[in-house]
């Protein structure tokens, strides 16, 4: 076991998905013809289908690992979400205690 992991180009993935979408063959048949696993091809198809047309040119751009900027962006988005939840909670708490008044 322990062989090297195969990498596929963006063009290969898009062409494989196109063959499934436009052809009369099943995912399994196309995958066998291309020498890849059917579940891998289904995953690529799902990724392409989930994007609007304008964003499809950015699909399959990386190597699966987040770059420094992408990792930071992900962390910052998570932090913004948490801060928004805290803010909303504090607004509700302030409104509740303002109603109680004397």
C-alpha cells in the first residue's frame, strides 16, 4: 500500500464532470474509462453543481490545503460570526432588563 497520492488537474476534473453531464454514460462507466473511483467523480460533480456559473472558474484551484490567507480568512469569518452572536445576545438581554424597570 502506501503509494503516492495521485493528483488531477482542474481541467481533468472539469472534463470528467462534463462527460458525465453531457454523455449517455453512467458515473461508474465514465470513472472506469478514466481510471478513477466512481465516488471521486460523484464528489467532483457535486462540487461543480453546487456553484453558480460565475464561480465555476474558481473551482478546483488549490491542492486541498488552505493557504495562509485562506486560513486567516476562515478564522476571521468564524470570529465575526461568534461576535455577531454575542452582540445579538447582549441586545436581547439589554431589552429584557430595560422592560423590567421600576
